[in-house]
C-alpha cells in the first residue's frame, strides 16, 4: 500500500501556520521597553537601600592595634618541582 504525502504536507503547513499565529500574531501586546510603575518602584527601593549603605562606616583603629601589628605570616613557600614525563604511559627514565 502506497501512502499519499499530500495530507502530511497539508498537516505540516497547518501546524506551521498555527505556530506562527500563536507565537507572533497572537494579539497579546508585548511589554514595552519603557519603564512602568513596577520598575519605578523597584528603582526607588534600590535607591533607598543604596542610601542606607552610604551611612555605614567601619572602625579602622584595629589596623593600628599592637596585637594586629604583631601578627606574622605563617605561609610556607612552595619550591618548584620537576614536571612529569611528556607521555604518562611511556617508560620511566
């Protein structure tokens, strides 16, 4: 039995038209790129939080404290090691 490709082609075209209609011509208005009241509210909230952060100050007297100044670094220097072989599966030399 030989199948007819015409119904398949028509169905594919109809699905394509439906997808185009759904995604591009749906009639729903896309949100504009201009600021709306929600964005203005978020911006105002951000500016209020930023103004609260500007009043923060840190006590830097700890850096001149004798206990802080007497701290020493306990780091260990790393000596360079020789690299391994170029071929890790090759013979050891």
